[in-house]
DNA sequence: AGTGCTCTAGGGGAAAACCCCGAGCCGACG
DNA sequence: CGTCGGCTCGGGGTTTTCCCCTAGAGCACT
C-alpha cells in the first residue's frame, strides 16, 4: 500500500488541523467531518482505508458513527481517538466495531505508526489501554473458572448436581424422574436438598443461579 | 528499556533454536523450557519481561502455563505463538491472559517488533487474528442490539414486557401483583398472553428466553 | 458395631402456576 | 358510533411445586 487514505472525524477544528499537520505528506487525507451525520455519509461515499474517529462528539459521539456504519463497509478500519482513557469508553467503542483506540496525547510519529498498523488490519491500543481491553475480554471466561471452584457448588452431591442441571433447564419433576429413571418423589427430595444447601427458595431462583454460572 | 528479557516456552527444540537465532543480539533470552511445569517455575523465578509461549504443548499447552501463572506476575507479558490461527485457540489463550498472539509463519523482524511492542504493554495480533479477537469481543454486545429489534419482543405490549421482566427474575404472581399494584389474576392474565405470544409453555422457559436475551 | 451420608421413596397438605371461561372499562381508529 | 385491542378482574379447575414427615438400602469411616 502506498499511502493509506485517511478520513478525519472530530468536532474540534483545532484538533483536525493539528492532526493534518502531524500527518502531512505521510498519509492521504481524503476528507473530514465535524459531526455524526455528515461523517457517515462521506465515509460511505469516499471509502477511506482508515477513519480517525473522535469518541466524544455531540449527537451520540463516535459510537453513533460506528453504529450507523454498521457492517456497510467492513473494509474501512476505524481508529478511535479520545482524550479519555476510561474503560467504559474504550469497551463501548470496541464493541461498536472500532479496530483500535489511542488517546490524544499520542505523538505524531506514534499516531502515524498506529494508522499504518490499523490499515494493515492490525489491532492498535495505547499500552495502558491494551490492559483494559484484554482484561474486560477475559472477564466472562473468568466467571466460568470461578464456578468450578464455587464453594456452594461443592456442597452438592453428584446426583444433586445432575438434578439441578435438568431442573434449571425447565424440566418438571416428572420429566426429570423419567430422564433419570427414578421416582418423582426422589427428584423432589433432591431438589429440596439443593434449595436448602444453596439457600434458595424456589426453582426460578435456581434457574437464574445456574444460568449466571453458565451451568446450562 | 535496553533489551527486553525474553523467556522461551516450546516443546520443540528446533523451534526454540530457530527463534534464538532470529532474535540473537536484539533481545536478552533469559531462559527456556520445553514443558508446562518447568516453564511455570522458571518464569516465576526469572521474571522476564516477555514470555514467548507455544500454544500447543503436552500437558495442557500454553493455556495451562497461563493458568498456573495466574495473577502471580502481572508484570510479565505473554505473547502466544502458534501454528494455528483457529479462532478457538486464540480466544482461549486471550481469555487465559495472553497479551498477544502471532502465528509461527511470522518473519524474524516482525516477531522482534511484536516482542518490543508487547514488552511496552501493547496488544499484538497478526492482522488476520485481530479481526477474530475483536469480533468475538463485540459478540455479547451485538446480541443485546439484536434483542431491541427482536420481532417476538415487538409482539408484546408494554405492560406485558413489564410483567415478563419481573416473572423472569423469579417473582411469584403475587409479588408481581404487589409490585405493579394490580390483582394476581391480572398478572396471570398477562403471563398467559406472553406465553402464548412467545409460544412458550411455562415460566421456566420464559426465564431462559429472557436471560438469553439479557433482559434481566 | 455404630455413625453418618447418599440415594431411594412415599403420605399428606399448602401454595403456586397454569388454563379456560366470561366480563367491564377505556382509548384509538375508521 | 361501533369495533377492536389493551388492561383490568373474577370463578373454577388441574397440575406442579414445595414443605413437613418417615424410612429402608447401601456404603464408608471409626
């Protein structure tokens, strides 16, 4: 690739001007916009390689642009640019489809490097941010691990766990009994133990308890 | 930082040798291991800046090493190295705490670059992989968006949605009635409508339906 | 030999959930 | 103005859940 074709979105003229001068000659700036609607239209029209997108803007901010772009131009990579390094902002914009996130205190050469890397399909984050993103990413998984050593779950006997699983899926006592080839009364007995041990009062709470721990 | 201190984990001597020669002089290789247990011990002992970790190994592979390391040395960054670019492998190792993932067909200079970037706290992925990772990351959020326009959910009246939410949380009819200041019979009536419209047969399925759509 | 836990199972009963019926009130829409 | 849909209730019924109790068989540990 010769020079990446870059589109600038930021509601502050001063910032855009600063970026232009920092990147002058090293990239091909194919357009600019200072608000959400115009940005979306022009991006769809000019199809740049990389969009430099400010996160905080009136009318929904960068996330609004990403939503509007949706999947309509997957070959356009978006590099989010922000003064904030708050975890929520980062997560939100990544969820919306950005391929990178850098803060505005980045140096000119580093920004240039980031643009080239995003253009190449790489994921780019400021060092401090990489931590946030990957930590958040591994969170859901972490809950699962925790469940394995869940002290409450250890209280249950194998049979009780087996019954719990079926009950949580919405099986009636009779269904569970048929499935496990035992009497409905026995199922009842197991459920009773489970509820007592987990300090729950009915099977609906049980369902939620199980689904929170991804036991289904 | 002068030269990053790098630790090599791979069960193939040949690979380690190749990496050593590629990186010779550019990084400080402070140790090697060819299996999980030894790797964990030596990493904890030598505290390198970066661990180059093979994903596929006997006795649990790279994921096992990451789990064992757990949070015991957060300042050690792990760069996963693998022949595979299968999404599951990538996701698993990221969830376990790796800060980067590159495939073994990477060039020497690129690997060197990746190591420096990981050492600096950056997140590094092969271009093709960045897509996988970020896509997977935005998945859970995407489900939420989809729910807003869920055709089934549109069938329900506002009151029905309100009742649905409470029921799904495990409230009894009486509780819901108290909460909404209506008769239990009315709640029953709404639940009946909801079940009919969503083609479900009982409140347990309803709970699951709601929790799948993150409506709690 | 006794103790304790698990799995099994039943009786009996209160409460909740679910279903089918009808019915009144109100606002929107043609 | 009539009709339709949403919201509000009730009666009366079956099924399911949940709790109380008892109790035997098997197994492990002391």
